[in-house]
């Protein structure tokens, strides 16, 4: 039984939904003509410029999908992924950093650099081409260079002067790359950073500064980044105390979802939610986190929450054949909500496809 008020008994064809999401990802790359995936599509503005950050972590999803799709399409998605990786290599700055914002910008970004590392690591594992490994090493060296003594990254921020806790997913990206690089210095950089961000856990199991802006409620998108980054990074670094704190945060969120029979689009640091809209991207990200933690802890209720979140969010996936939105998730539900208003972002499709590959296969 669904934990959401509005549920449906109509069976969901997960393979069709996954193929639709993958088709949108393919079209988002074709639309730019560059190898990068368009930031988003909007019925008001059309296709946006390519977005390096999210193109980076879309690569790993395209390669994973190539193992699950029809064999005749496998090579197509592999080629798309490596084309995207090569496009990113051309954007890497002399420092080793990658730029933030849309294509054409040159300002380095800590978070975007680390997210691109997910994709370059996957490209190297798939192709064994050393150019991807070299790019990872340069990016990792830059992140190590600009880390401050307390473990924080304060330079090259999205909001100048603000150190958000969703940077735990930057730690995760660095550690993902270091699985290939095996650099002891980078492991210490990651460990020091995770300790710094772990100081942000609050007594009520929320996490300070887990949103885009200081003092404001966080979208579930960045909440999921924060929790995933803590869980996976702490697992790699063998830091069980941080995993336990993350588990408490997830249990609190799960209880809120169950009690309200709904998920909010944002939560503040007192867990006060804005239930006037949802952030579908955050929903599927959280589904993935609940799924992973549920598997690790053998908590069946977490895995049930993961499936309920995925099934609930699939109602927002566009299935209008012939539309440029076909296969995508809107930034907000309703469409006019505050997160990516009137847009279908490419990272929503990335995480949706990840969830559609992973969750329906679980018992």
C-alpha cells in the first residue's frame, strides 16, 4: 500500500518509463550539437545551453543504461557517453578545475568539478582511455589545493561566502575518482572535508546549511545530495558514526512522509515542510538513497519507501508522445512551482533513470 494520499492501482510499466527517460537524455544531447546535455527544456524557452556539471554525472547513467537497454541500442548510448566525456575534457581549465554554470562560463566551481568526476571515472572504466584518468588526477589535485585547513571548500562556490553541506556529494565524487587514482592525499582531503560537514548535523537530525542559500529551506534535491554524500562517503572511508547520523536523518524524513502521506518540496532545519509543491528530482534522488541504505541495513521499510517514492513521482513524468518533454520530469509539481519553474531539467532524467534501473529490480 502506498504511503501517499494519491496512489494508483494501475500497474506501472517500468521498462517503458525507463526507455522514455533514456530517449529524453539522448535528445537533450542531440539538441545542443556539442556533446553536452542541455540544461533543460521548457515549453516557453525551448532547449537551454549544455550544462557541464550534470552532463558529467549523466555519463555514468548512460553507460549503465547501455547494459540494460535493447542490445541494438547499447553502442549508441556508449558512444553518447564518451562523446559527452570528450566534450567535458575540452572545457577543463588549466588549473584542473571545471567551470560552473552553463557552457561558455569560465569561473571554476568546486561542486561542478566533483560532479564531473563521476562521469569521467565511468568513462575511464568503460574505455580505459588514459585521457580521462589524467583529467581526474588534475581535477583532484585542484580540489586538494584549494581545500582550507579546517576541511572546507570556500573558494569557487555557487553562492559566494556560503559553504553548503550538500558538498558532501563533492566529497563522494572525489572518492569515486580516487577508487581509480588510489591517491592517499586525496583520501585525506575527503576525510577532512567529511568531518567538517558532519559538524552540521542538528539535534533533531536535520542538517544545517543543506540548501542553496544560508538560512533558507532546502529543496529535497539538495537534501538528497547531502544525505547520499554522507552515506556513501562515510561507507568508503569507514566512518560508522557519520553513517549512523545519516540513518537518523532518513528515519526522521521517512516518519514525516508517512505521517503526512506526502513529501514536501522543501524542508527547513526544523523539518517544517512546504507541501504546496514537490521537487520530483529530489523525490527520485531520495528514493535511491532509501533504497541503498535499506539494502545495507536490511531495513525493508526503507526499500518500501523507495518504491513508494518512485511510483508516486512517476505520475509527473511526461508521456506525451511527440513532445520535447517526453520522458522527462518537471522541475516542480505543479509545473509553476519554485524549483526550475516551467522547465524539465536534465538531472531529473538522470536520477529518474538511475531509480528505474535500480529500484524495480529489488524484491
